C-alpha cells in the first residue's frame, strides 16, 4: 500500500535536519488532544502565528484538530511532510441561510449535475492539477483524510468518550461531453469542478476546491451550500476572506 492509503507518522527528530524553521513554530502531538481547547486559547492570548506543526497524520488526531478549529494543512520539509494545523485569526464564515446565488450561476447550473462523495481520488487529482506546487494535499494528509472519509463514525469516541462527529466530504460537479462519435450516441460525464472539506457537527469547513470549466466552480459552491443547509448545517467556514466569498452572502 502507498502513503496515499495508509496514514503515517514521522519521528520528530528527523525534521531538524531539513526544517530548522520549525523550531520557531508551536509543536502539537496526539497526547495533547485532551488539552487542545486550552492550547488554542493560549495561542490566541500569545498572539502566535496562525500555524502550528505536527509529525502525526493519524486520522483520529486529524479529527481532534478539526473539532477544535484547526484547519489541517501540510507542507514538505525536505523528503518529509509536516502537518500544519492552522488556527485562523480571521475567517470568512457564512450563515447558510444567507447564501446568495447569482442569476448567471443559476442559468449555467443547468449544464451540470452534482454528486457527493463519489470521486475522492478524482477530486484530489483535480486539486493537484489546478494548484500545482502550491497544493498542500501531500500523500500522508490524503491518507488520513481518506480514512475519515471511508470510515465515518470510527473516530467519534476519542479516549472512549463521545465527541462531536467529524466527517470528510467531497462534492463533485459533472458535465456531459459532446458526442464522441460512438455508435450509441452515448455522451460520457466529465468532472469539471469539486472540493473537499469536513463537517464538525453542524459546521462545514471548506479545505480546497478546483474548477475546469466556466461557471462550474460557482455552480458547485451554490449547490454545496444548498445541500448543506438542507442537511441541517448552519455555518460554512470558507477560510481566508476573499472578494468572491464575500459576494456569496
């Protein structure tokens, strides 16, 4: 099995050779899980940078970080990969009931169809294709997210206690290709937009998304918001504040 399917953890000492800059970044590890709430409050009091780091990609650890407001990102450190749990000082958060869908988006949406949780690997590939070297979906992180995606409910009872459910989701937008000239006239569907994110109770957080066709990204976000609202989610955490996010509501 590859690192894309088996969650891994690294020896912290190994990072010293390649990432001395990490010495100035707060370090977190799974044994700190029971104190994450206090740690988050302390980091805020100290005015620390948004990022912390860890060398463990265990899905139970990722779920705990997500429950406490950390966005689980990653970066390469020489031949290694470090987990970068990010605690945003400012976030773009939307009440789903306030979502605004532009008329143009509604019109273009007629050319697409939405699916949920059917193309995990294809969505990850789309993220890497669009974001290139800046894409932070490294193999160990993908493996941890895949475990949360494929085994929902397995990580809901950390340390034997009941906790807020964490679920990883993918949302996919498809369009039909032009007739490829087959005798049957069959028009296959192609993935043209998608995103990956996670829900913690009734709050959904977007991790990253991609688009390959005009209007597909907007259609995906509008459809995602409508579906989340329908399923009982209240807030959508969109991460960094950008103009196009503000226009959504």
